[in-house]
C-alpha cells in the first residue's frame, strides 16, 4: 500500500541553524501539506501546496518557513533560523484531491525536530 | 473554525465494540465528517469519512444522525492496537484545505 515517507525521523539542531525536513508524498497525489504537533498539544496546520505554489498557510507559517518541491518526488519544509519553540513533530501529508472538500489526506510518520 | 465536541477519554474492553461519539451541531450541508486517529506520536491515520449516509470500511463504521448534528465511529471488535486518540473533523466550507484537529478522544482498549 502506498504511503507517505519522511526523513529524518529525528533531527537535532542548534538554535539559529537552518533545517530541511523531507517528505516523499504518495506518487499520484498532487496536493501536499505540512502540519506540526508540539509535545502534548494539538496537531496544527502549517501550509498546503499545489502546482508549485502555496495554496493556503496558517499564521504559524511565517517568513522563517518555506516549502519546495525540488523534483518530481520530494516535498520539503525549510526552517531558516530555528527557535526553541520550533521543537515539535512535523507531519507531511498528501492527497489526490479528486473532488474538493472530499479528498483524504494521508500522513507520514513525522520528523521529530529538537532545537537546543 | 468549525467546531466538533468529543469526550476527552473512553475505555473499551478488548473484543468489544468501541463507540466514539462526536457532536458537530454547526456542520454545514456540504461538509463531510472525517475521522482520524493518532497512535502514540505517530502521524494521524485516516479511518473513514461520510456526508449523510452511514459508511463502513475495513476499519470502522460511521453512523451520522439524520440531522447531521452528531456522528458515532464504531470499531466493531476493538483490539489493544486500537488504543489511540481519535479525532472527529469536518471540513470547513469555503475552500479551506486544512484539517482542524481538536483534542480528540483518548480511547484505551483494556485486555
């Protein structure tokens, strides 16, 4: 069964450093998403991406964040200068979006980001 | 954001049916009800979704009331591996693509 994969599973970085989190969405999916979950808190939407453009983003997704689809298979989330409060699980998701509002988003296993 | 209400926790005996309720009194006519679950800190896992009619798949059944103000997710024969946080979500009308996760229901399946 196709699945979303994410690398690395755990990333440790120093405050102020740049990190890139990688995701390989399900191959025939066209819509891609990033969510995050701070320990003990809710899963929060960050951004959605379609046709090489951001289609929606949340207030959390400020100028420190960027997303990119550098090739036909990868989807990345970059945090330019990490802060302590960026420590969280980051989940990538993808969907086929055959019909609006009824698409199903499938999530990857997540990357645990720890900022020291 | 559209809001759903779920009990914070429930217990179920292994092998018995787990019935997880969700209230969504503000749901609009074109909004679907989605259920996801999250086992420990893993990525949310899609379970099932529906609009008006009851739905069933290999994982669960979804019962939606006629007025659509509430629904129940049924796991027919719960196993220990079904212990997870279960989220009831409805898609926000107007084109928003995001899934809005609440706190969900922590289901504990006991041996």
